C-alpha cells in the first residue's frame, strides 16, 4: 500500500522498471505543479543510489505515450553523442530514461498512468530566479548544447505534444477569434492593447513563414527555456543538464533563444503592474548570446543567427497574445490570483517588447560580436 506520505505505491512502481537494484523507499520531491515526482532510494550492491520516478499528468498531457517516445528518442541520441565525444560525464549531461521491463522508455501502471524513471543527477540543482550574468551564460550554453546534441536526430519528426505551441501566426488568429467572440464584453476595455497587437500581427508570421519555406531548418527544440529547467553544478556553477523535456518537439532554434530573452532579461516578474520597471537588460541579453553561441555557433545557419535579436521580441509578443486572449475568454487557461491578472501580464509583455524594439540595433551588434 502507498504510505501516508505518498499518493502512490512506489514499491509497485519500481517493479515496472528494469532497475537492477533493490527499492528502499521514496518520498515526494520538487516544487512542480503538474507531474507527480518522487525521489527514490535504491540499494545497488550495497551502495545507496537515487532515482527520480515521475507520473505524467494525463489531464495536461493528453498523449503521454507520444510524449515519452519523444523523450526516449532525444535522450538516447544525446547520450550516444556524448559518449562518442568521449565526455567523461555523459551520465550527468543528459537525462537518461531507465527502461521499463517492457523495454520502453516509460511504464504504464495498473491504473493506466504513465510513469518514467531517470537517474538522479547528483551535485547539481535548479534555481527559480536568475541572480547573475554567469547564470545566464551557463543556462544559455546548456540549451545551445541540447540543440547541438540533437541537431542530427534522424528518423520521423517528433510527436507534436502541444500542436501549434510556438506558431505565432496561429496565436494571432486565436486572438482575433477571441476579440470577435468577446463573450465577456471585455474588448471595449482593452482597445489600446488590441490595437497594439494588431499593429504587430504581420511580424508574428515571420519565423513560421521561414520554416514553411525551408529558409531556416526545423530543429529539435525544448520550448520551455527557463533558468529552472537547467541544472547548474553545485561547485562550478556550470550548466550541467537540461531537464523537463515534456514540450520537446520540432520547431525553430529561434523559439528557444527568444524565450530565454523573454524570461531572463526583465528585472521583474511577468505580472508586474508598474510597467516603468520593465526593460530588456542589455547585460543579461549579452550574457545569453555569449553562452548560447558558445555552443550553438557550430550548427546555426547565418539566417538563424540573424534572427536572434528579433527572437526575444517575437516570443514576448506571442506570450502577450496568449495572456490577452485568455483575458478576453474569461481567464480559462492561465491561473489568476486577482481580477485583471491576465491583463497585467499582457501589459508587462507589451512593455518588454517595446524595450526590445528600442534596443534592436544594439542587440544586433551583440550577436555580431559573438558570431
């Protein structure tokens, strides 16, 4: 039976995987709000080792098997590349799926839930907030390394876990539909915001059109490039391993870099009410460029590098359309903690995008410096 501490029978979960070690105990782990995560202790020939067991939230991930097939393909390819390169810390540089007894990179329990197991990456941790330029450098370098390791992944395209996730053209179409529907009679109160986004609608199609035309390549992308999805070494501060691969699928490298700019360069949160506090910090942008290109220069095309200054603006505008659409639809997607929360988020993204627009020339010079 599951203990009073655990919602699940972790000893039973352990038996679903080819652990080659004896289960000792497990406890809930981490601060994630989506999947159920446990840190499990095993005895392997007298040595105590740790693993992460994770149950995928089926209410969020409607096709967990497809998702896990993506994760299995990407992590096994990355691990093989690291070994071929002779990296002595291959086991720390990528997540590794422990196979189920079926040989799959996931297991399905008696209730139909999908589970996965990773070795615990020791002597490293994640951080929720960026406090230094060096953290920017290391996080960006790690995401660039992730793209580099997967740049030659062969076989069919990855399963699309969230359709049109960074299709900004589609996001704008969704916003237009929300404006026209206006079921909560809110459009009249956000006329200025609507006008602001509509003036930038054409730019929203730029990367989508380039992908469709083949002018830039489709790549394996992480699609959630926040600092807390990179483990940093406890001693050196070096970016060790990219985690949380649930949104990993095919897209543009530009998307991953742009979301780093959006989440790392503003000094305040994305729901800051005082928009005068919001600006794109050039020192943080330069740190991202320095780190990212130190690993990504090897595979990026000239056109992709040319798009890096624009990428932050694109992803910020995209996120703003999502917040504004949700506000118009009655706050049905993003969790809100006060009235108008999604509108505050919308305005913060607008302010950040304007700050990026005003510094585009300087940003282009920074990219040229490190290219």
